């Protein structure tokens, strides 16, 4: 979700194939994604030039609300406290639904992965396994003619067949790969133990490990094994503990996937949330804990900082936008999100005044896509821009699946949706991130997503992370910046501005799927990397078409429950 680990590289590391070191990539400075290429050489957003432009125009900014549908946010972080959205109609801590929207004490937003008793979902299963076991008795072993099915049943059947192929397909090969993967992890733990003793320190970064020159042959081998893995996955600034924790989580996830063929997934969400999942009108579940834990909130906190970390406090780092309020909607667990939670989070964001929604998550199956589609159309009808991460599988989205998607079941495509691939810098691995999904038709633009320095839980803590999860909030922040100064632009106009002003590189770039050198126009619709200076200049030339009528939420017929 955050750090991309390719199975092929993992199997070739940690002593399984070779101990040859990868060539260490050049480091990029913290905040490189905000820099200007002409003045610094880094392929960033030209943010300072963009702010200088609005200053010369003597423009005043208008506050923009950005909803972050994610894993949670550290509401006490020094760089985020001042930019958090607070529900103006809710009295904190009184246990009463003051604004009568069905959600009690929803101060910063809402947690759709919580129970009324205060419990929370952190770990969850994968949608492929959920789909496979849900429809297994209906379709397994039966001779079915898809043309005889209704449109809805055909979608369901074809989705199940894909899940069957993924879950119960070539299990022999996947089982063998898992054996090698677990062995790789064990070897890395052994190497880490040797290195901690030899270096006489419990924690060390990938860079410190690279600078370490042991003379003992066993320690040399341990260094080569672990350094290969860390450098190959761009984790030079991560500590050994952080990286091995991420590696362990990856192995555990792959193990869960391997077990899914024979064992139905655990009902993590149902055991905590206790709603009637099949009834979309049963929507007043969850709680107001939008952080839950440091581990849970890591992803969402990092995303939020990229968008809007305070630009005026002299601390940590700066977000892209300078007058934003972040609305936190917790709906993404460690595992695959549930369609109902995502659909309701989108509707909550729209009903509570969000102008932009960032969605740094995705999955390959969407059994209740209809609910999400309806929420997307609702957002479109209210002029809310939706920004979605393309995904980190180095796959072509024109021929594969990554939900949610703007390709709706009714055949329409909304005009308020941007799909974002991840770019990097030629000085540090190339202009296209080697993990990024792409697609000439399905990915709109690329934005910086490699080694992005931003806020993480801990109050005053920051870290480099990478993924299309980081590229998406770059674009969400840019969209918010544009709307701050040109609030009359519609969602469709902001999308057009971002795409049309993106900068097309003169040289060919590497296709993440096959490493061929191609024009960036082969990998995305706009064929460019977003740029704040060029975007705001273009925005200044366009007459706005936004409908400024206030959002009137659809009232539910379900009577909300109150606390206790």
C-alpha cells in the first residue's frame, strides 16, 4: 500500500539467488516533489512559483475542504492540528447527534470501521477471497452460459470467475513462491541479528548500512543480503526495524492469500461493526475515532500532510495547499476496503461540504460496485472532484482492474474523476515509478510519488514513503490550491486544468510493466506530470462554471441511533 515490494525482486534477494548488491540510487532532497525543475533540476511541482503567481495577482484564498478517505489521521500532529476540519454543527463529547446527520460526535469526520462499543477494525481480509467464498456454492462446478444471465448476474459471475482464478488457480506455483518468500524473510531476520551485533546498534538506516564496511565474511554476507533488499525497495532512509516490519506484513499478507483457497476469510469487519451489510440504508454505524492507533493512521497521516500540512508554522514540511481543512474518513483497513464503507464515506464527504475527495486505496474486485457508482454520481451532481491512486502493481489499467473506477456499470464516465500514476525523478530511478500502474485511457496524469517526505503519527514525526498513494494527494492538494484562488471553477474545469497544464517530458520514459522506453503519452491520457505553476496560470484564464448552490444532503428514512 505504501512501499512497493515486487515478488520477483524479493525472491532474488536475501541469499536465495545472489548476494550481489544493487546499485544504490541517488538520493533526492526532502520535499523534492515541491521543487521547480528549471531552478533546481528536480521534476517537482514548482509550488513556490505558483504561490508567487497568485501573490502578483493579489488574489485572496478561500478555504477548501478536502476529504481524505483512508486509514485514519493523527489528529494531534503538530503539522496537521491547525488544518483539520471540525464539524461546526457538532458539540464535542456530549454523546448527542447535534447536527442530526446520524453520526454522534463526528468532530473530525467519521470512522466507518468502528463499533459502537469503541472497538475498531484494523486488519481485514482481501476482497478476492470474500468474493470467491461468497459465490462459490452458487457457481463452482456448474456449466453456466454467461449470455443467459441478467446484466447484474453476468457481472457477478464474471467477477467470481476472476476470483476463482486468483484464489484457486495455480496453487502449486503460488505455494512454492510463498515457501521461497518465507525463507527470504527468515534469512533477512538472521542477517539483521548478525548486523545489529556487529554494528553494536539496534537501529540503523539503509544508508548507514550502505556506509558500513565489515571485514568478517559472515557479516559481509549479512550486509549484502539486507542492503540488497533495502536499496532495491528504495528504503535507504527507513530503519532496519521499520523495513523488516513492512516485509513481515507483506509475507503475512501473501500467506493469508495462499490460505484463502480452502478457508473462508475471517469476518473481521462484521464482528466489530455489526451492521446489516447487505442493507445500504443501515448506514449509521461506526464511531468517531478517526485515528485508532499509530500503525493504523500511518498511511492517512502521511497522505494528509502531503495535501495540507501547515505552510506557516516553520515545522517539518509544507503541504501543497495553504488554506485547506482536512476531513478524516476512516474506511481503509489493513486489507481490502468494503464497498459499503467507501460509498458512505463519499456521501458523508459530499454532504458535509467537501470540495475534493482523495482516495489512496484500491482493490481488484468490487462486488457492491453499484453502491460506489451511485455515490460517485452523487458527488458529480454536487460538483465534488474525486482523486484516485492508480495502484502499485506496475499493471496496465486499460486491461486490468483497480476499483473504485470511473467506468460506471451504466456505461457512463463522470467528469469529476482523476486517476493518478506515480512519477519520480530521473536522478533517482527515473521519471516513472517502477511500481506505478499506468494506462493510456484509464490513468489521467502522473504526479510525484517516490520518496515523498510527509507527516506520520507521533506528534512531531516525519518520514519518506512512496506509492501512487502519495501521488494522489499531490494532485488533490493541487486541485485544492486551484479552488482556493479560483473557487468558481467546476470540478470538470479543475480536472481539465490539471491535465492540460501537465508537463510532457521531451525524452521517453520507462514503462513500469515491461521496462520499454515509451512516450509518457502511451502511459496516460494527458501524457504529462502535474505542475502547480502551469496549472494556476491556466486556471487564471478560464471563466468559472461552478454551481455555487449549497449542498443539500439526501435525508435518510432510517432513524439514527444515539450513543448509549
